[in-house]
């Protein structure tokens, strides 16, 4: 009989085959026989991180692999991993050795002694550091931290941390209301909690990544904006719809630019120019929605092409409805601008759910 689980460690991975073995053996070295389990949540990494984890799990039942297909996202991976775990205390930690696993026992003690509900590994308090960061990344991280003050009740030095531990009841109380968007799972949890919460921070030096590469790219800024928007207006308006509408607005700009170029520059006939501009704008909208609105279900390869076709068919029908409604209103003597806007609204309200169902459907 092994000792009961006191701590569940959730580790999200994407292409971490070179690191995961080392992380697991360091966990063993730090936690020994304290009663722990680890759940690695892998989003079907092309480097087959998942099969390596399963190989390790075969001889170590404390290790499990949760492999997700057709989904991407650090936050949602952490949520799924936490839900698959059993311990009364849960830690979330990266797989790339940047988070210092040696503070886990200290973090656990804080919770087990009843001093805290959440313990955060911080890079920004005395004793914490971010050596080797580019100036750009350091500044970005500071700005994002400052922006979080608008949605955060507690004062934390590092609310963006991806390294933290919590009592299971904190998860139970928030999990149904988490946005699950983007990278910032801790921020998501902290801004969802309603009751009082005791948070302790423990500093650690954020190590440099040695093997593999970071999955953070320019779009994390966008995802972060979506998370903040979800916290501010998510109750009234789904942020995906917001993103879809923003992309739609950009699509109008693309359309008008293409139209102007063809009419003025190439002297194309109006019907031809308008048709080509429509195709360009639709393709642009599809591509933008694919990376911005549906980043977690992003289509690639043949699926991208199939997605484009379903998107065009859906939006084509939306356009017919748009013109129908607008024309009807215009003919019943509504103002031209109002009639036009009503038409646009009809197509947005049609295009959004229909493309969500057919183009970016859950697999
Ligand atoms: N399952 C899954 N799905 N895992 C992912 C995904 C994904 O889409 N994207 C990244 N990961 C995993 C990586 O494999 C790694 O284990 C961990 O999440 C962090 O990803 P990195 O790409 O290494 O992020 P980072 O080092 O730039 O930033 C991390 O540390 C910061 C400081 O604690 C993140 O945890 C940030 O959120 C955090 O602020
Ligand atoms: Mn990292």
C-alpha cells in the first residue's frame, strides 16, 4: 500500500520530450515518498511527449498522462489536469525546468499548516529573479502585471506566475467560472474567487530554458487581452463573439482597401472588383479568426482548406440574409445607414454560431 496522495502536481506540456524525464526525476528527488502524484497534460505534441510519459508511467503508477486531441491551450490544459487529479492540494508547474521544483515542499507546508489557500512562486519578490530575459520580455511582463491590477483584488508581486499551489476547495469553488483562455491560469483563478483568500508568495529564481522552445509568441498579448475582457464583460457578452466582431470589422477594412485598389489602380469593372474583394475579405476573415478567435481549435493543412470552404458557404448565406433584411428595411423607408447596419448585424449573428458549429467545431 503506497502512502495516500497529499499533493497532485499538474504539468502542461507541448513538445517537452527533452525535458519531461528530467522534471519527473527531480520531482522524485524533491518529494521522495511524501505521497504525491503527477499528471502530465499533453496537447498531442508532435514530438510524442505523451508516449514518453506513458512509458515512464508503466513503471511508476504515480505518473499519469492526459493526452488531449484537437485542442491547444495552457490554461485549459491545467484545468483538465487539475480535474483529473485526486490530491487535497494541487500544484501547477511547467515542464521546461524553468520553475524551481525545490520550493514545492515549502509551498506544501504553507498550505498544510493552514497558513494559505494559494501559494505562488514569484519571480519578482526579493530572492526571485528572471536572469537572462531580453529587455523586451522583461518590460512586457511588467506591463502585463500592471494591467492585471485592474481585475485583481489581492496584491501580488507576480500574478502572471505559472507556478503555484492551491487547496482543492479553491478549484472547486471557481472551476465552473474559469475562462480557460490563454496562458494565465493563476490570474484566471484569482479573479474568479469570490470569498476571502489567503495568498502567500515564495520567491524563486526563474531559470533559463535549456532544451526545447517557448510557446509564448506575440499572440499571448492578444490572449491576455481576451482574458481581461472576459473578466470585465464576459458575463454579458462572450469574448469569442467580441473577437469575431473585431475580426469582422477588420474584414470591412480589407474589403474596402481591395475594392479601392482594383477600381482605381487596375480599373476593374465594379461587379468583378466587388466579387474579388468579397473573396479576399472572406479569406482574410477566416485566416484571422483561425489564429485569433479560435486559436485553441486552430485548423491546419487540409482542415484549413475545408474550414475555408465551410466558412465561405456560411458567410455567403449570411450575406444573402444581410442584403435581404437591409433591402427590406430600406424599402420600408428606414434610413440607409440604419438599414445597412441592421443587415450587418443580421449576418454577424448568423455567421458567428454557424461557423462555430461547422468550421471550428469541437472534435
Ligand atoms: N498542454 C499544453 N498546451 N501545454 C502547453 C501549451 C499548450 O498549448 N503551451 C505551452 N505549454 C506548456 C509548455 O510545454 C511548458 O511546459 C509550459 O506550458 C510553459 O510554456 P512556455 O512556452 O515554456 O512558457 P514560458 O516559459 O514562456 O512562460 C511560463 O512561465 C511564466 C512564468 O511562470 C508560463 O507558465 C507563463 O504563464 C508564466 O507567466
Ligand atoms: Mn518556459
